[in-house]
């Protein structure tokens, strides 16, 4: 299994050209959505929403908002990871209630945890930039998504090159309390994508890993 994992990670790359005629099967996409849901987040707050765009007209309309990168139009599914711009005590209550139900505990038994969250991200210094805090969380979801996609043979391309305000307007995110954090077109690589054969450029383990024992 270790060899399979590394093989898949070597196989994946930031796909520059998708085959627009190849679509991700519903079963595989359902698996990837479940993987997104299972992504860990700080305090378990899940300060995001995943917008999945398959409407071809909408995807094509977003090319200008993506600095003319055509991956957003050619891909099978365009994943837009959006994050909350603000958090309220009600958001913490929702988490606490869900936790109590899932773990068969009383809401009251989680008061310490609830107050800890409130003191930090509702009333503390980090409350001043919830979107910034949440965007850091969104990259956990992005990494999880890309790895899981590679494991089932789906190509992906993480993208920061876009205009968030244009995506927010196109998807009506402001009125929903969200803003676009990162994109990830997904699908299957085109046989004409020259980058699929490019060697990965990674520093050695000696440069990047230091063991402290």
C-alpha cells in the first residue's frame, strides 16, 4: 500500500490541459465529496462550503475571472472552496449540538469546549480576520481533495490565480456569508498536455526534513 500511495503521488501533477470530453463518474465524484466532508479543521468548525460547478456555460464564463486559465472550462468538475467571512456564537452552538449528538453526550458536558472556541475565534484576536483564518483551513481541504483524487485516478489542478471578487459575484457568495478561497478543477488530463510528462522538481529529504530525537 505504501508503494501505491507514492506511485499515485508521483503520477499526479497540476493538470494544465483537461480532456473536456471525459467526465468523472458519479460514483467517483461522490467519493471525493465524502472525502471533502471528512477533512479535519480547527476546532472541527468546518468554516467552508464546497461549490461544485458542472454547468458548462458557467464554467466558461469564469475563465476571465481566472486570468484566462482554461482549466476551469475544460475540466469535468470545478471545485470552488469558499470560506465564511464571519462566525457567530450560533455557529459554535451548531457544532456543539452536532458533537453532542454524534458522540452521545449532553450539550452541557461540552460547555468547556464551547467556551474555549468562543474565547478564541468569536471574541479573541482571531475574530478580527475570520476569512483569513478560514482560508488557512481551506488548504487542508484542498490537499486532502487532491490526494484522494490522485488515489482514484482523477486529475486536479490547484489554483490561486483568480479574482475572488468576480467568483463571489458569479456565485452570489457575499449574501451567503462566504468568499472564494481556492479553486481546484478536476477531471482527466488531455493526451496533449505536455506537462504530464514533466519531471517533478522537489528538493531532497535532506533539504526538507530534519529529525529531532
